[in-house]
C-alpha cells in the first residue's frame, strides 16, 4: 500500500513539474516576443540617413500644431540629424523646456539614456548660410561638434546669433522655418523663461519631478515628417 501511495505521489509530482516547466517555457517565449517587438532606443545606423533636399516636419503640441519646412543645403549635417531624430520619434512626449519670451523656444533634451546615445555621434560644425530670423530653427550648441539633439525656434530676429563666436565656434546656422502655426510657437508658456536651465539635470534623471517644479511647460505630443 505504501508503494502505491508513493507511486501516486511521484506521478503527481512529475505532472506538476512538467506543467511548471511548460509554464516557464511559455513565459520565456512571451518575453522574447515582447522584447523583439519593442522599439529600439537607438541604433548607430540611424545616424547615417541622409535627409531629403526639402521636407516638412509636423509638430503636435499641447498648445496646437505647427509645421517647419527644412532646406537641407542651408546646413546639410544639421538637416540630416534633425531628420534622423524625427524619423525615430525622438521628440515625442518631450517638453519645450526653455521658452524665453522674445528670444527662443528650445526643446530636444530627454532622459539621459536616449540623450547619451545620440550625443555620442557628433555632428560636424557648418558655416551660417541662413541667419536666425524669426521663425527659423537652429541647433543649440555649447562648443565644437555639439549640435546633437537640442534645437530652438527663434521667437524674434536674433541675428547676433549669426556671427557670435561662442566656445570657438562661430554662429548658429538655421536650416528651416515655421511655415504654418507660428502663433502656436509664440503662445508656448514662457513664464519660467531661463530659470529651467538651472535644473536640467533633474529633467534627465526624473522628468516627472522636473514637471512638478515647472508644471506649466508645454509638451510636444508627436513630431513626424509630413508625406
């Protein structure tokens, strides 16, 4: 009788063990599917894409929508990087983290992981062909080869930026201009002005905490190249 009970218990154990193995196997398969389907954060191949000669980028924001027309030959390397960032949805769900009234509306910083990936691939500097008139877009920078992810839209004619020598690089070349919805750009919340710049490290580390400090900042919902 004891042998019979042992046989039954052993059989039940093997059945349960088999079910557990199948369950773990299925969980592993599901996890692999999820990982394979999840969008990549970054690939170096993305930074080799060449932008079209002319293209239009559509912004959907918390204040409304606007369009920017890009002309590649005004600053080819800048246009290429902007095109790459837009195509891979880098700007989606980001903030206009610096809006200095009458000066610029700036965006392009995000969590440190994405930023560090894109920032590792440098963009060569280029001379200014088109200046910083109202409505034009340019890359922000802090020195040689630092035009990587952050851009600004001019809220007025800022032609001193065309020739200024800052950290051994001359001028900020613009490469596009707002063609629809400039009133939306001008209406972005500007009450914080440049005070947000002192706590950008917090934005990289904890975006929600940064938003709690500056809750009125406007958001970029979606950015894409118009067909």
